[in-house]
C-alpha cells in the first residue's frame, strides 16, 4: 500500500538528525493556483488514520484519502519528493482557468 524508496528514507533521516522524531503525514495539499498534490507534513496520529511503520518512521494517512490513493510510492530526487499514486488530481482553480492568474 505504501512504498518509500531508500533515497526518500535517507532524506527524511537527514531531516530528523536535527529535529524531534514525529509521525509523517501524507496529505492532499489543495489551494492557490497550483494543482492539488500529495505532500508530507509532521502531525499527530488521529483515530481516522492508517499508520505505516517503515524503518524507524511512522507514516500516517487519513483512511478516506488512502482509499483514493493506494498504492502510494514516495521517492526523492534532486527536484524534491515525488509521489506516485492512483489519485486523479484536477486543477480546480477557477481564477487560473479564466486566465487571471498572474
């Protein structure tokens, strides 16, 4: 259901060398003129989450989002974290679609 590549784990481990270890939430980032995308954030575990223990890290995903996205693959490249999933993301910004965005 969730795969995190070695390069992504390595980058996450680098971050936590200087920061307190916390659960890592996979979430849907919406808003602004950019299309929706999956993202990572630090958060607490909620009753509606599914928890994945990978290496020493806990990845958490809201069950509703998980149903729409599985499988999820997280990789890290020079351009940052990359997500691959079954989630169909749409650009829903009406301002951008009208051409009024910048």
